[in-house]
C-alpha cells in the first residue's frame, strides 16, 4: 500500500512547465536575435560543434531532478508489514462550555482557554482510551465523535470559540444527552463524561437526565473553571478590549463560578467535582479516576508499518544533477559520426 505523507508539495511541480515555457521562449528569442546578426549558415561556421539538442536535454535533466526532490518532500511510504494492535481503555467524552461567560479572565488567560488547556493536558496523559468532544452553550452540538486520533482531537479543540453556538446559556442537560449518543451500546467499555464549565446560568432541571446517564453506566466528572470572586466579560476587537458586557440596566456583568451546581451534578452522577484552577491537581485527580475504572479491549485493528521512500528520490535527483553538470553543450563526436540526422553532405554532390 502506498501512502503520500505531504501531498501539498505536489503544487511545486507546476514550476516545471513554467521553466519549460521560459526555455522555449528564450530559444525563440535567441533565434530571432541571431537572424538579425547573420545568416544561419554563417553562424554554423562560427560554432560548428554547438549541439542543438543538448541544451534541451540539460533542461530536461534539471526538471527531472527538481521533480525528484519534490517527490522526496511528499515522502511516499510503502507498507512493508502488518501488525496487530490491541487497545484497552475507556470511552472519554469532554463537554466544553463555550458560552460568553467563559471569556472572563478571572483565571488566566480566560476560562475557555484554560478549559482547552486542561483537556489538551488530559489527552496527553491518555494511553489508548477513545475520546470525543462536545461544545455547548444554550444548546449542544458534536465537535468530534469518539476516536483514538488524539492529534485530530487537539485540532478540533483549539478551533472552539464562543461564537460556535448562537444561543447563550449553559445547557448542561443537553450536553449530557448528546454525550449519551457517543457511546456504543454494544460496547462494554467504561464510560466517562468530563464537563468543563463555570456552571453559571445553568437552566432547567436535569435530575431525569442524570438518572438516565447513570442507568447507561456513564460517570460524570465536573471541572469548575473560574473563581468565586468572578470577573467581567470583555468585548474585544482584534484582540483589544473595547468594553465589557453589561446587563439590561447598563451595569457591568460580573460572572462567578457556580461550584455548588457542578458539585451536585457530579455527586448525582457517581462522579467527582474537580477545581480547575491548578492544572497539576486536575491531571492527578483525572488520572486517578481513570485508573480506577475497568479497562476493556474495545478495538483490534491491523496496521501496515510504512517505510519512508524519500531517500530514493533524493538519490535520483542528485544523479540527474551530476549528469547535467558533466553534459556539455558541444556535439558528441561519436554521435556526429553516426550521421543520424543526415548532417554530413556528400562532398561530390552538386
């Protein structure tokens, strides 16, 4: 099986037709200029050993060398063997609050960025667990389905912002219901949901939702991001604070961490509330919680172990350059003697 690692470098191959076009234009211009200087027969006498085809051959060699180096950048890989990989772990879903209150800077750099940092660090500490990501505010929507691709998870995570959900609020209940759809009912893996939020503006009763989650074997851990003292919600433009969010009375809004609500949710869902202020403490408690869960073999796949092939293209590229260096533009004596193009005229011809 062939895999092309960096396909974007194929665009560099467009340089080759451009070079050939410039070469053709240069040849045409050169011939027109020479005709103004003297007749072609006279020019042949001035440079009898000059080859017509070797300049083109040199351009072709340089183009081939460039193409080889481009293919080396693309780095083709060929599968050489097959390995069986067994994974054991748990299914972990992260529900990240992206409401406007998460822009408060009472915890550096702000609550949302802190939440993203915490999730990233947790992912870095995972081994073979499957993960999924949900974004929610006044409503919830899937950001990344259950996967073992941690790299993609981090990319999706960094793209999250407070403009993703138009309706404001903290729909924790809807986020929990959406998380339930992430888990495979046929799989017997342990199921964990981490909710990262300031808990503020939580609306609606979610006891029924929590009971349903518990019945499905989902343990919910809440991570509170923010402070009791609270902070203002800056309104920025191009990274510069223009003003602060105000209520209907024109008063500046102060948003505070609602730890009590998050503690209640965690307790009712057989989980634990974690203060998100200290990253190390969060990682220790999350690691302890995940290690206490039963690991289940949930995936067995065969992966081809690929070997890089770029070195071959580099070698051929260097070979073409060496040939170009040693290839002179004068005619080759033994080729001339073959008279392939009937260049020698009969001396006795009239």
